[in-house]
């Protein structure tokens, strides 16, 4: 081959290489995951989600990019679920109310006064988690993380020590929480539908006398300035999960998946530690600024448990139960065994 032909071949080779590199079919393929969250970015949840996004990019060498839409900018939970199903979004943070639209069984975990403390919640989730993950997968989702985000408490204008104390006043809660509203109504409580943004207005106007919500939410929204009494009993665990479209998960190269799941497990632990600390700090701060903690005696707490037990057949019975009977029974059996070992 003469010099002219060799030069021509060399130039042709470089031209072909440049064409291949410039062609998007041969460029590095990037998968973009749009993740929606109702949680403010400056909270423990929000910061943990940002860490998850950064770790997904680091582990995959930039092949997977997670863009987070904090503060509910992608819509409420119903809207977000619709967007997930048509792939406008690929991942989202849901509360148990949002997850209820995917797997209704999960609301049994929020059955009032059934699960009583962190240890019992952890015991229940150890058993139920594999089944919950499987049910979500059947619905087209992969569970990236579960997180226990504290406890729902009762905050009221006047002290509440017994169920009858609460029945004498009106309690407001978010309009999206229809299952819990129905449960409390069936137990004889006066429930008022109020959007979360209107709780302060409703309390100020006297439309409601009490709310049940997370202490972190109550502190952050200054609700304790009016509802100055907090009943010490835990109503139900406040929980959430991060879901990813199963189709999107399959697009992530398999060599990265185990590492990504390890990151998700760490994020779970970080969120739970942060939320526990944040909840304790929120309660301590509210107490310094005038909140009254109404500490129940063991006998008073038992009154709540016995009172709720009276409505078991209504809440989980009939053709249209408020809570899934099978899951309720499974949780009750887990708790019976766990308490027996205490």
C-alpha cells in the first residue's frame, strides 16, 4: 500500500470514529428518572431523597439521572399516581394514603390504636414487607424504600384522656384521608373534612376542636398554638414508601441494581433515624412554647384499646370493610406473638 492510500485509509478511519461518537445511538445512554415528592426539600425526607438521587448517579457513572420534584410540585398523590402509570413520572414518594390506591391492604397497618410503638411496627413490617413488595410488583412497581415517619397523635383545644373526651368535640383531618375518617365516624367520633391548608382557619373559627396528625406537621404549621393539648397515646404509625415503575427498573443495567438497592436500604435507615430525632425535637419545642402533654396512665390507654376493639366487626367485617380483614388478622396475630415474648 503506497503512502497516499495509507493516508486515505487513516483519514477514513478517523472520520468513521467521529461519526460513531457523534451519533446518539453510539453515545452513552442516560436514563432519566423523574421522582415526585410531597415532602419539603428542607426536611429529613427531602434531604435523604436528594442523597438517593446523587448516589444513583454516582453508582451508575451518570447512566441514571434522578430529578426530584419536591414540595408537591408534581401534584397530589392521586395526580402523581396517574402520572406514574403513563410514565410522565417514573418514581414517587407516597404516604400510606397514597399507597392505599395501589394496594388497599396496606391501610390495615394504620388501624387506630392497633400498632402501639416502634418495636411493634418493626415486628409487623419484618413479616409483611415481602408480601407488600410482591403485591406492589404485581401492580407494576418496585419498592425502593419503606420508611416509618413517626406517629399520628391527637392535638386538641381541651384535654383528651379518654375516647369519650374525644367524642364530645369535633376533629378535623385532611380530605384525602377518607378511610381513616370513615373509621373514626364508625366509632362514633365527630369528624369534619378539612384540607390540610385550612386546619388553622378551621381551628381559629371554632369549626373544629381537634386534629390528628404528625407532631412534626403540627409544630411546623403552628397548630399547637390553638390545639394546645397533645394526648400521649399513639393513634397509628405514619409511614411512607418510594415507588419506581417496574419498567424503568428493568431499564437500569443489571450490574448496578444490587448497589442501588443497598443505597435505598441505607436511605430507609437514615430517614427513620432523622424522623425519630425530628419528632422528639418537635415535641420538645412545642412543650417549651406552651403545649400541654396529657400523659395517659396504663389504665387509660387500655380504655382506648378496649374501646376500639368494640368496633372490630364493623371496621373489618361486612361486604365493604374499612380495613382489609385478612391483613388486620395477620397484623393482630403478629402483635399477639410479639407481645407474648415481651
